[in-house]
C-alpha cells in the first residue's frame, strides 16, 4: 500500500468510528443496542426539528411540585424524547460549526453507560480501585504529550503516592482554578513562623511577602474562568490584569512588560503569567517561548491554558505552533473538546510532580496521609470515572488518529478562509492559526466604500454591519439547519472599533467542504429577508450621492 493509499484508508477508518456502531453481536454492540435503537437514531432525525422559542419550552418545565405518584419508565422516556431530546441542540451535526462541542465517536455511548453503571467515585481508592491507576495513567500519558520526559521519569512518578502528575476535574474552568490555586499556595507556603496562606489567609500572606497584592497576567483573549479563579482565590478580579493583544490576537509582549513594570511600582507581585494555546474566540496561540522567558525573569508561575489547542501536540505537522508549552509549570487540557469525550472531562498537568502538594488536603475518615487517593489534591470531592473515556479515546483513536483529526480541522479552517476571501460579499476578519476563524457579511461595494470613508461614516457603516451580523446569526440559529456563533472583536484595520463577527469552529470530522458551502449560501439567503434588506438600504444611503439605491455601488 502506497503512503497515499494508507493515508486514505486511515481517514476512512477515522470516519467510521464517528459514524458506524460496533457489530451488534459484539459485547460492546450488545451494551450499545439499547442506546442506539432508542436514542441515537432519534437524535439524528428529530433533534432541533421543532422551532419552538425558549419561552414555549419553559412551559413544559414550569411545575415546581415533585410528582406524588411514581410513573412508568416508558412514559418518562416518551416525555424525554418529545420534550427534551427533540428540543435540544444537535451539537454533533456537521453543519453546527459555531461551538466547541462536536460529534462523538460511537464507542463513547456504550462506554459511558458502563461508566455510569459502575458508579465509581474517584475521591478515594476504596470507591474506585482500578479507576485510580487508570486515572494516573491517563494523566501520565498527557503529561508526556506536553513535557516529553523519559521512561524512567514516568516509572518513578506514575503511581507514586507522594506525587501526582496532574489532577482530573470536570472541565477547563476547574483546571485553571487548580493551577492558580497551586501557584498561590506554593508562593505563599509555610516559611518560618508564617504557617502558609492555607492556614492564615491572604492578609497574613501579603504581609509576609511584603506586597500589597498578587496579580495574574493574561491577554484580553483570556478565558472568563480566570476571572472566577481570581475571585475564588482572594486575589480580586481587579488583579486579573488583562494585557492588550497584537494584530494576531496574541498577547503583546511590549504591553505585557509595561503592565509588569506598573505592578511592581504599585507593590503588587505577579503570581502567574498565563499563556493561551488556542484562544476561545479566534484560536490563536500566544508566543509561549517568550512568555516562558518573561515568567522566569519575573519569578512567577507560568501556566498555559491549552483547553482548546492542547491536542495540536498530537500532530507532527502542527506541533510547532505550541512551541514553548513544555516550559510551562502547568497546562490545562480539556478532553471534552478536541479529545472528543462527552462533557465533564478536564485535566491540569504539572511539570513538577511535587507541585500539587501545595494544595494537598486530608480527612481522617477518607483521605489519609500516604494513600494513593486522588481526591487529596483536587478541588472537587466526589468525581465520576471520566478517565475511562479519555483512556478509551487515546487507545482506540491513538496518537495517529488524533493527528489526523487535528490536521483535518486546521486544513478545513484554511479552506473555509479561502472560500470567504474568494467571495465578494464576505470579509475574513481573523485568519485561522488552528481551526477557528471569524468573518462577517460585508458586500463588496461596502468594502470598497470603507477604504475611503471618513471616521464618522466608517463608524455608522460598521454599526449597521454589526446589526446585520446579529440578525443573520439569530435567524440561522433559530432555523436549525446550521449554526455559527458570533462574538465581538477589536479589528486593527478599523482602528479601535470593536466589531460583531461570525465565529466558526472546525473540529467536527463530519463537516465536509459541501457543508461549508451550504452554511455560507444559507447566510446569503437570509440576507435577502426584508428586515436585513432595510439595513442594507441604510448602508446605501450612507454613501449617497456616490452610490445607487439598490444596494450596489454606482
């Protein structure tokens, strides 16, 4: 088999695991049958088939009384299908390219059922047994993906009760909180007569450090979970310092240095510098190598939020985009994004296996010193065995499978960017670095006019285009055939103006080139609606007498 034939075969096999269930007579197939017969087909045919408003749906869930009498499972199943499933979001649909959830490999359904039936609790070995070493193995696998330590390192630490390579949690938010919690407790740990921040609190810690506050620095594209972390950890949201970005939506290094100098002048100590590997809105990657240098110079914790872009490390072709991540003290990964695991699976890995000792906690009745209990260094207590699903993905899809998925998503994003640039009535706003891009509807005659418009005209034009973008996105979402999200971005070529733009995420391997064409064509059809044509007429009138009255330049 030639390399080209092998690549084609691998891609076909990859499609199969997202679309073809296991043989019915296999063990997995028998477990799966109850699900696939009753739910999966129904999802494919009926989900979001009804265009009901949220207010209409709320009427099905407005009774606060607990039912007095039991009901048949069959009756409740009918209710779930008609009132819940049929009015849920079809996140697996290949035309729904506006969010960070995607199609799931078929094997995740039966394995999720097994996981639920076992009902393991990962807080304690006594309630998880085999799941505890499995979770440690998964953390080691992903630690190695990031840090690439040798075999002897992992033999030493993978199952060592005195160390942990990371923490499993319910998602990227808790992972980011855990990373900054660890950084805070390490900086403010016991020292001499000071018993540590965990015992004495923030006020005593600041007095011990001789500063007025602690700050976390991140670009303006940072995830909102970091604000929650600053709040929860007692830093204060004002001490989450947002740094301006450059023309590629990456943290501006000069602006960062100015912020650091400013903080030092105010006697506020940098606790952590956060780099982003795949911004939520635009998919860009901060200059991680340079950030690692700055963090080392300042002497603060370097955390990388790779909840979205982390799996890029699977790709030999694109791994370089995350160069410098291996120098991070901690890294957030989100399995329910580009590891294609159901919701509720996040992780944070630490370069230093002893780092999590800074937040270790014990309880005499359950979390005892010297045990291998994973709950001793997690924010959450009781947790399900989601590591089983991550382990399944890593085993069944494998590194090469994930590499194919990552490369496919990045390539498809670039294809869509070319489609947008090649169409006269769309404007590409951000080029895809990974597999996220932004754009807007902007007729060619308006694009031409913007080149010579004065500041007041440009402001009015962009506000009208913002309204068009919002309306198109709303109609497309409510129609339910396809979906793109929208966001607000500062676009350098328009100065300080913040624009409303469409946002597309291309991670679903079932999204084809034809589907991307259909999404754009649907948007062009929506533009022909009367309420949007009125806004286009207002655009036209902005340029009179230099432009015609039919939505086109004279």
